[in-house]
C-alpha cells in the first residue's frame, strides 16, 4: 500500500475511496510522528484484500465517504480500546512498536475474535477531544480583545465531546511568552510558538456551555476509555492531559448538553446577551462531521445574530478546523457588528503542539 498522501475529493465514495482513505491515514500518521497508529491502519487495510469478517466487509463496502467519515480512525479506535482494556493482549507487540512481527496476521486474528466488540466503533465519528486546542481559542480571544471587543467572553462550543475545552478557564497558557489563566492551572500549555506573540490583553471567561450529539461523560470509566482509545498511543502527553481533565470534571462538571450543533446555536443565540460581553461560538476539528444542512443553519443563525450585534454586545466565531484544500489546520475568526470577513489568525498543530501565528 502506498504511503504517499493523495490529494483527493474528501466526499469520494466507493471501494477505491476506502483504500485511499487508509493509505492517506498511514501516510498522515507517519508524517505526524505516529508510527504505531500507521501500523494499525496499514494492517487494517490488508483486511480489504479478502474481507473475511462482517467488520471487514462493512469497511470494504462503506456507503459514505470514508475520508470525511474518518473511517480508518473509527476502526483503529476499536483496536486501541481492546489493547488499553487488556482484552486483546496479542496487540501489545504492535503498540510497543516491536519489529519482526506480522501486523496483518495479528490484527486479522483480533478482528475475527472480537468482531462483536469492534463493530460498534464503526457507528460514529471519532471523539477527538483535545485540551491542547484551547490554546488557539485563547489566542483568538486575545486578538478579539485587542480589536476592541469586550474582553469578557460568553463561550458556546459545538462538538464538545467530553467538554474538555469547556474547562479552558481552569488551564494556564504560555503563548509565545504571553501568560493567561490561573497558575499553575489544572493543565499548563506551552505550545511551540512561531511568529509574533498574540496581543497581551487581560481577558475573562464569563461562561462556558457546549453541546454534542453524543457527549462523553468523563466521570464514567467506560466512556473515558472510549475517549482514550482515540488518542494515538505515541502521544503520551495527551493521556496525561486527559487524566487531568477527568479529575477536573469530577470536581466540577463542564456545562455540556446532548444536542445537535444547529439546534444548539439557534437556541443559544436567541437568548439575551449581557451587555459588556462578547458572545463567542467556538469549535475545533468538528465542522467536517456536522451535516451540510446543519452547517448552513449554523452559518445562517450566526449571520442573523451578527446583524443584530452591537459594540456592547458583539458576536464572534472562532474555528480551528482542517483546510482540506491545503491540508493544514487553520485558526479562523469572524466577528460582528462590523461583519468582517473571516480572518486567518494562525495555522496550528491539531493537538496543540505548535502555533504559527499570522495575526498582528
């Protein structure tokens, strides 16, 4: 299987699209310093040659767009959960990145023996909640405050997963030397900062509320395991962050409700806004999973609310999402009442390891 990333239509469907999705996942993981996840994805791809289980057949005959649906990561998450729970000890050599073993044979055997446990992992998109992305949110708020918007933010998040980024006011950030948040904080973030530092400006979080179609309860060990399964095993710091977030959620649960993105945004924007606050919609690595009709409703709701915004009650939209054309993750901000066009503030690592700042 090729390990070269192919620039293809993210909405492509069919057997060839499935193979390309797995090949791209292998290439992406290797480029991102995740060789173990690349090995798992490559081994899963070999099941497509002669699908012998219902799990493999379902992947091979995927009815949707496998790249947009993150199909390889759904399947890999199931295997990682089996490994983390100790249910499939034969996977341990792969996750230890051992050499001279037959990855394909090991994975095929595990799939055959644990198909019942694996099939549900194909039913929904990966839950990739990552606290490191909050650094980009905070940087965007610093920029908005520097533009003259009230520096007291009422935050709304869609696709909140377990609500880890609904606890951003409990974390500490060192953003190119700019210090924000309590010290030491539940978690401390010091992403590699490239370019000028963001504006230095005092900000405050007035409120945080989020939604998800399938919210994860961090205080439930089974649900926490599911979230851990989507963390690439090479990224050990992310496991440490998740454990810290679990402890924080047990102490004070984030305000997270079960609702789709469009219903949530429409409902929240219809509520009164306190004078002297900036209402913010924020989301990270989730827009691709929001159905197109909901994307249109969210956009329409934001633009309608933006038309009503005032300098004392402004509205902002902060998005850290994948640009599927240039294959970068971009921090883009839009704000009202001036109706300013979307502004690219930064390119960023999807897990918060670095930020390439482009704002003033």
